[in-house]
């Protein structure tokens, strides 16, 4: 079972709200997840809101979870 850390879309149509979740690679985008690590929200004309549990993130990466390119991008912008 390949495990990946990626976005799962939430909210109404047209909103940019996502949960950062751990799930099986072949599952649907909004299907069941193994664990929730945080959220990411981008509003028009406002700054980005994001919250990520770093302890859970480190745990899942140590267990072999692969971080998706889009999540990797926001994680690298957080450190900069």
C-alpha cells in the first residue's frame, strides 16, 4: 500500500479550501483518509491561511509517506 500526503478539497463551489491528509495513493481525492494533518485556504485579495501539524507530518514521512508536489510547494514556502 503506497501512502501519500496530499490535498482533499472541502467547502463550497469556487472556494479554495483544502485539508492536508494522508491517504492511499489510488484512492479518490475526496475519499476516506487515514489521517488529517492540517488545512490550507487561499482567499482572493487576502493572504493564505494554513495550519499543519509538524509532528504528524514528520511521523508519516518517517513511515514512508510520499509528499505530493503541490503540498511540497506550500511546505517549502512555509520555511522560506
